[in-house]
C-alpha cells in the first residue's frame, strides 16, 4: 500500500488523539526534512496485542 507523507501524519495524529501513540522528543533529519518519532503507549500496546490475538 502506498501512502503519502501528509496521509501518514494524518493517521499518526488520529492515533495520538486516541492515546494509542505519543510523539517523541527526538527527530530524524533527512536532507532538509525533519521527521518526528512516535511510539506506542500502554493503551496502544494493549490494543495491538488484543487485535493480534483476535487476528483482525
């Protein structure tokens, strides 16, 4: 599946609003672009593990 960068950040924003991911302090520089890092929250981990058990 091919997604655009704005689409990626839109989805990350939605996941952040649901408290499934959190934006980190660091960033990665690629050329002149800055990329934020994200990580799963406890709720995000729980949700992912539950979905994997259900195989959804």
